[in-house]
């Protein structure tokens, strides 16, 4: 049974976003951001297996994560942030996801929304929302509708409040795959207005008529709580609505940035699987009886496969870094050609991180042996997390995008899943 997280229906349930925003430290450099990420990753790794096994939602961990200042590193310098490179952002996601990919995935929409605001927000909206992020506020997401034709089919409606005359809207709809919403202070959503024009609508988590439902039951990424958000005539002031009709017709980096973060999460899962495979083989696995060896770590076939995984891991990291570099090299105003080049570069990284996360998390058991399947180790979480997260957008279409661009010069589709 799903649990509706609100005071009336589940008084014992905890939801951190019910509290006031906790002040976040200000990170002063990208080097500091990476150091903080490494320290938090060490901390988050300690309880990752237990949180997954018990589906213990990481409320305290997310609070420490956002208070660390890492959630604000993408705020542009002009608005008080450090304007971190996409390379640094990707590395932070990879480091944290290698420790606990559910915690790593929870802020993905936060960063995506900061990028949308940077590109499409008014000056007043940028000052306000970037200020919120710097103070420690978290942006979640009301994801696509589960029962629509596809992820691009938006049925959530924003109806103009004609009586108020102040430009506010009433938001109505039910969304799913809402990663981060349960932990958020702001819950953004896509919607269509009365003329079917697209909007980005930013809702306070405690707005009357807004409900976050913890009905996420996937076998992987279990603690992302990527379930439902319900809007029942939620009143949204005009200042919290981004008019994006014209913006979405222009070249932009929204899709490539979103996909870069997805690839970084998968790369983190791959790192964790390879790390745990090496640790198990060297400390617990027994050599195969016919090998005549004293240690499993000396088995030539295991050596070959570990070598193959490490080579692929380095290649995946290199493509991720290259893709981030392409994004970092884009000018403030980009062309459709530059947008296509960025999308293809990120698609290449996404192919390798997807395939490696699945391969490494499966090879872990083949190389480590039967003992590695025991529930006490919970090593199957790596494969479960990889399998679920990589379904976000089919990798087969990444191959198609890369090949179609190389052969025919056809740019990838322009949306957040490409």
C-alpha cells in the first residue's frame, strides 16, 4: 500500500521538506566541491546496503548533502554561486552515485531545474530561485504522467485564474517518476496552459492541493521515492511560472545536460560494482578447484575479466569527461549544430556508462562466486540499480542518434530524454 506523506494521513511519516530550509555552507571553488563530494561519498557508502535492503529513506543524508553546499554549485557566479563546470557537476554525481546511487539520483532534477531557470527564467526569477538554492532549498520534480502516450505527452493543465487578474494559475494533474519530490522544498512540473502552450511551473512543497505519494515500488533505486505527485487546483503565482514556448523552439543545452547527469549516475554504479568485485575476489572468493591456484585473485580468467572491466571503466570516464567538456565549451548563445554535437557527445558517454554498469554488476557474481549472492552482502543492489536507472531512456536509441548523425547529419531530437 502506498503511503501518502502528509500530516493528516500519516502523522508518523517523516518528510524533511516539512521543515524550514536549513542554511547551506557556501562552496568557494570547484576543488572544494570535489573534496566535499569525496567526503560525503565515504559517509554515504557506509549505510548504502542497509538503506537499500530495508528501503530506509535517506532523509538525514539528503539534509547533510544539501547543507554541504553541493546542491548550489551550478548557480552562476553572477547570482552568488561558483558557476561550476559541467565536468565538475558530473564528477560530483559520479562520486556520490558510486557510494549510493539513490542519493546520487535524488538531486538530478534539482540541477536540471537550475539549468532551466538559468536559460529560461526572467531576471527576477533567476535572482529568487538561485537565492533559494544558495540558502539550501532543494528542487524536486513532478515527473511525466504514467498513463499518457509517452513521456512527451503532457496532460497536466495550468488554467489561468481569470478572477484574480494577477496572472496566477490553477494547476491540475497527476505525475509519476517524481524523483526528489519527497525530499524537496520546491516541486516543479511541466504543464500546458489554456492554449496548449508549455509551461514550467514551480510549486512550494506545502502548497494547498499538492500531495506527494510514496508509491515507488521498483526493485532498484529503491530509496529515490520516485512516485506520484498530485495537483488538485494548486494555485501558482505568476512569479513561479516560466513561459517556455519560445525558449523550447531555440537551441539550448537542456537535453544534453540532463543526459550528462544520467550518464554520471550510471558511471557511479559501474565504479561501485567494479570496486566490490575486486574487494570480494581478493578477500573472500576461493579459487576454482581445477585452477591449481591458492588465490582466486591469481586466476588468469578472472584477471582477464577484471582487466576488461577496468579498461571499460576508464573509457567510460573518458567519454563522460569529453561530453562534459563539449558542454563547457558551448557559448552563451548556441546554434542548432552545437546543440546536436553536444547531444551526440553525451549520447556516446551514455551508451558506455549504461552498458558498463550492467556488465560490471553482472560480472561481479560470475567472478566472485556463489558466496557473493548471499543476502548478507546485498551485492545484487548494483545490478538492480543499474537496470532500473538505465531504463530512463533506451540506450538503443542512443546508438541510433550517434549513427544517424554520423551518416546523415540528422540531429538528435530536442528534449530532455535525448
